[in-house]
C-alpha cells in the first residue's frame, strides 16, 4: 500500500496519489492514519534522496503534493502556522528558497507546526525575531558557504542575550563538509528534509 | 610544456608533463586584488590583471573569464546582489508568471554592458597569452538558466505541469546560449564551460534528463563553435555519463561526492574529466590535507591523461586560504608528474 502511494508521489502524479488515499482510507475519519502514512513515505523518500537514488525535483514535488492533500482533507492544518509554535525556519542571507520550502512541507505533512521567517540577511535581525517569537528550535537553511558560516554569528547573538535555543542547520555547504555544523556552533545538521522531523522529535523528548 | 600544450595533451588521453591544474578563480580575484567583489567585476582591467597574477602565483593552467552566473539574468533585464565575501547572486526572478514567457525576447549581446565587460576581459586575456594558456568562457545551459529566470520552485512546477511554456522558454534560452557562447569564442575564448547543474541526477531524474536537459545540451553544444566542458556545479553525473558523452562535450566535471577513479573508468577515454577537489572542505583544510586530497585524485584518475585537476563547484570559494592554494599547486607538481 505504502509503495503504491510512494510511486505516485515520485511520478508527481497527484491525482493518483489522492485517489489512492481516498480508496484506502475514510478521509473524514482517519486523518491521523493518513498523516502517519504520509510521514512514513516522506521519511523513506528523504532517505532515498540522501542515498542519491532520487532527485531533488522528486522530493520537492512529493512534499508539495502531500501538503496539498493534507490541506484538502484536513483543512484545519492550513491554519496551523498561525497557531502557537516554538519552531521556526529561515533562509539565511540569500534568495535560495527551495530547501526551506521542502523542509517546511515535510514538517507540515508530518503534523509539525512551524513558523516561516522567510529570508533574513542579518544574523542580528534573525536572532531578534526568534527571541520575539519565543522560538526554541530554529531551522536555518543555506546554499552558499559564506551564508553557512554566518550561523556562528546567529549563535553569538543568542549568547549575548542569554537566550537558550537549539539550532538545526541544513543545505549544500553542510552536505559537502560534514563537520561544518559543529564549526558554526549548531546543535545538529540534517542531510535530508526527513532528518528535520527526526531531530525535532528527539529534541521534543529531551 | 606550456599550459595549452599540457591541457591539450591531457585531453587527447596522453600523459602530459604533469596533471593540468585548473583553478577556476572568479570572485576570488577580488580578494587577491584587495577590492570589493562589485568593484572588481565592474572593470575588465581588474579581472585581466588578477587572472594573470593568479595564473602565475598558483601555477593554474587556465584563465577563467567567468564573473558570476546572474550576469546572464542581467542580459534578460534582471539584477544582481553582491556580497562582500561570496559569489554574487541573482536578485528576484525576471518572470513573475509563465505568460510573460510569450513576450520574452532573446537579449542582444551588444546591448548588455555586463556581457560586454566579459568579452573585453576575454580579448584582454587573449592579448596577454595568445595561445599559450587556455581561456575558459562560461555559459549557463538553457536548461539551468530558468532557476534564475523563474525561481527554482516555479521552474520545477513548470517542468512538471506546464511543458508548453517550458518548451517556449527553452527555445529562447537555446538561442541566447549559442549566441553568448559564440561571442566569447570570437572574442578569444579557447573553450566554453557549459554550466548545467539542473541536469545532474541530484536535481532531476535521469529519465527526465534524457527528454529535457540531454536533448537541449546535444542541440546547443552542436552549435557552439568551440570545444565545451559540461559542468554540474558539484552535482553528481555518474548515472547520466553515457548521455553526456553523446552530447559531444569534451569534458565532464565530477562531484567530490563521487569516486573520480570510477568515473574515469566509465569514461574510458571517451570523455576527459575535471575535478573533484571539495571546495567547501578546502576552506578549512590544512596544507597536509590539501596535499593528500590532490594526491588521492591523481592516484585514482591521473594515469595516461584525461584528468584536469580542479575544485568541483566551478569557482574557488572566497574563504580558501592562499597557503592552501599554494599547497595544491605544489602537490600537483610533486604527485602529478
């Protein structure tokens, strides 16, 4: 069952993916089971991408389709972002938004509420915004090396304010240098978007 | 051997006096010159002077006329954002919706100041070196340019759900790419680096590449009046290598995430390879680590020509230390002969 749904997502076939769910579940009653299935499948897709077995375009389309499906069958999900959450995601320094978009879709599709800070250039502005919003877990996406090393400045801003926060980083520079997340003083790094789900769940349990 | 002889020997799958070193310096020249990246690229004389200086200092076997990717977006009416310590980025996409593709025109190269600056850079470099050092020009592939024209998300959506618009945009981009490449060849570029990151299996599936990026590359490269190197900007290429060979490109760039020895074996003399030093790790390497990285690549792929040693992303990052580049240069002399 899971395999068929996954295949439809990887083919970017949203009609097939939706009709598969509507045939397999009672959409009005089994919301939690659907979220669990979607979360499982997206985690698998994330691992496949990490292994180099599938492409970024497939992971992007899969996450988008899942988000659309959930918005359709669980309309209350659509407004979750505006509800109280202490998790936020941001693109630091530049206009490369895709990583943030995919991770956000993965998290929303797995029932994790998240605030989207968009793109912020200044480490100081980012830290201030996180503090104002009482953020406890901050996900920072970067594409370029010179953006990635600015995470250290973000951490420094939090330290100066004595503000305790977990920072999860992701993006190309961290994939090419697996020690960079430690150098920039992050708490963890994610290779695939599915890692964000695992790490946030782990942090929640701490 | 001079740099040109060394590179041509390697490309003909024969052993040169040493493995050619292709350090692709773009905005790094601003660091060498001690001026801002924006100022550096505003005057071709800055680039010519820095390219010549870096060629001698780091014993690199090419001159790199590339400035920044969004230069091509500027030709379409877009803007560039400059940073103090990293590659310039494209500003907002020029296409706000897909319908605007209907009105999009192929830019005139003569009318775009930033393209003209690159052509003046190439001519100036050619005057300096004649045919002793390869001068590398750069184009964005028609298939990869829309990431800047539309934004990545909208481009992926268009590929999937609006193939008619995709085909229209590709026609415009192909014409522009061929004109821009040939203008650089006419100005004195020895070869064109065809940047095509979207074709990497990291971005689109090999099946999708076959009907899009591959077909576009084959048609475009055939019209470029000089040799080409296909660069995936650190994206992997192993799964599509057979198709890449069919595009008649001369060189493929190998990601540092790939085993360069394995890629060389697959190519088996049909294609030369460029790579695959890890530019991100390079920013924190010690001199010993730099030497080891060079030695490993040469041991895996340096025998009997066919290898051009380079960083894998297509430009040396601003944060790489001078002493590391000097270590790379001396390691090539030590292990690459």
